[in-house]
C-alpha cells in the first residue's frame, strides 16, 4: 500500500471583502449465477459519518471538505465516482485550482484513498496511480485563482482497492490543504481526513447491464462535458457488453471521444473490437470534426486516429489483428510501417526476416535503421 506521505496542495486564501480577516482482462460472465443479494434499490440508506463534511474555521470563513457518493452503495464491478469537494462558507476565496482544472477525475497521485473493513483491516491499494485512464490527471501543482464555486475531484473508487468483495466499508480520503486568514500571511498546512461509509454489493448481471447502457448512452450522445465522466467510467468496465458501445463511440465525429474508444477497444480480445479497429485504420478527414473545422486540423485528427488504431492492432492477440496489420506493411505512412515492424519483431525469425529485409531498403531513414537493428537482433548479429 502506498504511504500517506503524498499530499495534495489546495491553496486557499480567505479574503473577507473589505475586512482585514480575510478555499486485464476478465470479461464479466453475464450468464453467471449470483447470490440473492439486495440490489442498489433495495438496500437501506446508510448513515453518513459524523466527520464528513469536515469544517475548518479560518478567519472570517469556514473551509468545508466533503466526500460524497450518492447513493453510498455500488456493485463490486461498478465504476462509481466519489466526489471530494472543497468549498468555503462566509468569505470570498482566492486559491489554487487542481492541475487538470477545478473538476478533474481519475485516481490522482496526491490524494490517498483506502477502503477499511468493519474490523479495521485496510484493503491493498493497486500500484497503478491511474489504471486505464488519461495520464496527467491529479494535483501536481496549483496557481492562484478566485474560486467562485466549489473545487471538486472525482475519484474512481474501484481503483483504490484490490480484492474488493461485497460488504460494508469505510472509504477514507486523506490529503493536506493550505489555508491562511490573510493574504499577507504565510499559509499553514492542515491535514484533513474525511470518511464515508459505503455498501458494496454482489454484481447483478441485469443491474450491471443497465449501468453499462446508461453510461454508454451518455458517452455517445452527451455533449463534450456530459460525456467525459461516462467515457472514463466505461474504460474501467470489464464486461463484454461495453464493446458495442465502444464500437459506436469509435464512429463518433468528435476526436477525443473517438480516440478514447480506440484505446478501449484495444484491450478486448474480441472479433468485434478488432473489426472496429480495422475500420478505424481507414479514418478519413471527412469522418472527423464538423464542416466548420479547419481542413488541416481535421486531417491531423484523422491521421492520429489511424495511428492509434494501428497501434491497437499491434497490441491485439487476435490472429485477424495481425493479418490486418501486415496488410498495412506497405503503407505510405512511415509511422504505420514502423508500427508494423515493431510487431514483426515479436514473430518467429522465419516469418519476420523477409519483411525486415524489405524494410532495410525503405526510403525512410528511421525505418531502414530500425529494420536493420531488429534484423540483427533476430539473427544474433549484434
């Protein structure tokens, strides 16, 4: 488990207006039998912990830190987001925004979250700080800004516990904030810890299907902001029923949504995923953006999506993915040829060497040098 020494800086200055006292892979078996565990709808309401929200008097105002999850119960495999919120009451606030903006999500490295069982045991925390998510989320720094609304961090709870099983837990979030009553004073560190009781229930195939469909619909049809969370949550669902949603999202005109779908499909050993990736290798300028987007920007986006799809095929264990990749070996795009060559290096020498011989005469210097390097490794001629 990671030590609790890592800290998140939320730098809060209370400036009281005009006053001197101044915020990988095991798809869910949908046919599996599950015990008759109560579903989300039938569980009794849980009483919030008395330490949540945490109120910290500072100067003319109060800093309020709260951990929210509504409702505070979820299935083992359900990708729920808890909300860690910092707000101020009774004063204007000037302080720090999270590095990804005032509202970021994932598993930031500077906020520690653990699950504690009823007998006090803490579940192991996986080592990956943002498994499957977008790098860069978190609290790596801050900048002064007036906070006119609460600062919020969304935490994907399932990534904070290995071996999560049905039961009652206390979710404990720990970090540090900095506060000062006057802008002229030095800030002081205030360690905070907020807790929330939760109920984890057994996966129910029908209920999980409804969760997937609700997330998929929002991810596909929501606007940019509305789709962001469900796209992220879907990436953490290991249930094959997400694949049709990813296939549809991979055809969406918006670049970022489409890019995330290609990355998600790469993790599935499924012919539907491979077929969608093959289609994505043929992405054209007209498939991306809208008529108002500059042609050059749309061309760049289409090229990046093609590259992402080619890399995804190279990572796939399915034989049809390898066949599709080899069909691109003579692509006019040197980056595609490099990706094909990287996959060739994993094949038996008798299969790879004929292709590498051709690549060693490639018009691109980087392709040539890489082909010769790989050929030397495969033949033992270092």
